[in-house]
């Protein structure tokens, strides 16, 4: 059979048909570029939305962390035959009472110190101008002339007003964040069991029991960690109050509360509280400030090597190196909130490694 007598089905596509197939197989570069640009734009908008809502996610994370940490206290109150709603209300009232006492103990001394500084400022400046040291500085660098030119500048008032507005905005944001976290903590404490049950339902039925066991133990360890931190901080505050009260400090309660609150910060919290208390005492009596600093340094060693290890022995079964690394990474990623939740997160990951990952690796 010659090529001219082959059936139409066996013949190759004609010139027109070949062009049509090539047009169908040719990609539409404009459509691909348009869809790719839409994907990139959508991803960028999603990232911007997540960054804008970062504060909300931090509030939710802190509230959930507090709800899990305060759950052992609620369960202990329930064992005293209190209903769950009454136990939650008792814990919330205790938190509000602590915040009220903290603000009441902190604000009046600060207001008094600022008023005293403002009233004594003219006398201090007059004494400073009559000192030989200041006269020498004024002759060399024209200090008084620079201060007068800065005060007479029209933008000085705007800078002062802008600074006051910025301080007011920081205070308002802090109050709003505290109120939001308290409300979210209340809701999370009320629905913690429901949240955990719904979370476990995302796991297949065959593995749900094992996951529930590990999850319950993680929640228990987080609660034990927070209870241990609160106990160590409370003990540090009591010791600080007794020492400052015995030395005759007028702000013993205020400084003790500052020491207790800063002790909740991992790694550096106790040091920050010791420095604040020592500086506050040193303003009135420098030698007593040095004695206070020495006392807190000694107590910090006792707390780090005696008190904290015994309190945290059953709370977080994590080596100290992992604790330090986790706290540093958490602080670098999320600031103070990251440092606070880093250690219990490391404890949870360690538990998962011991209960899940390592046994499966040993079976292979």
C-alpha cells in the first residue's frame, strides 16, 4: 500500500492540525505570571496581617499559659468542695487583688519621689551654680547658655508634650493589655477541659489515648512549673520585705513586691529586682545600698543552688543547659513573654522526646 492510499486514520496530522496542537501545548505565560503574582501578593498580605495581629496572638498565648498554670489551683479548690465556677472566680479575685496591692504600693512612692524632686530642683540648681566644679564646666562648655537656648527653643515644648503623650500611651496600652489578658484567662480557665477535648479529637482514635496521656502530663508539668515559680518569687519577696523592714527602709513593701514580680523572669529576674532595691536604698544611704546589694547577692546564690532546684525538681525534668538555652531563644524571639514560656515549652518537648520519639527509635 502506497502512502497516498493509506486510510485517513493512519495518516499524520495535516499542517493545520499540527499548528493547533502546538498552540494548545504552548503555555500561557501571561496567565502563569498573573497567577504567580497573585500568590505572592496573597502571601505578603497574610504575613502583614499576622504581624499586625501579633499583639493579639501574644495576649492569647499568655492567657492560655496562665489558664494552664492556674488550673492546679482550681483543682485544689475543687477538692475543697467548691464548684468550678466558684474556684475560677476565687482565683480571678486573687489576681485582681494582687494587681491592686501592687499598684497601690508602687504609685504613691513614685509620685512622692517625683514631687520631692521637682520641689527641690531649684535649690539643687542654685547650689550647683555656686560650686567651683560647675563654674569651671560653664566656662569651658557654656552649659547655662546651652540650657537656656534649649528652653527658649519653640520645639522644646512640643518635645516635652510628645514625651508626655508617649508615656500616657504606654500606660494606657499596659492597662489595656492587662485587662485583656485577665478576661481571656477567665474564659480559658472556664473552658480549658473543653478546649483540650476538642484538641484531642483531631488525633486518630487509635492514638488518642496515648496523646491524651502525654497532653495531660504536659499540662500538669506547666502548672507545676508556674506554681514553683510563684512559690520561689513569693519566698524572695518575703525575704526582701523582712530584710528591708529590719533595716528601716520606708518602702519595704514596695521594693519587696518589685523583687517578687521580677523574680518571675527567668535567669535575670532576681538580679533585676536586687539592683532596683539596692539603688532605691542607696538614694537615701549609699552604704546601706551596698549592704542591700551584698545581701541580695548572697540570697541569689542560695535561691539558685538550694531553693529553686528543690522546688523545680518535680516540675520540669529538664537539664539546666536546656533551660538556659530555651530561655535565651524565647527571649530573643518573643521578648519577655517568650522567656517566660520557653522553659515549660522545653519541658513539654523533652517529655514528647522521652515518651514518643526515643521509644520508636529504639524499636527500629
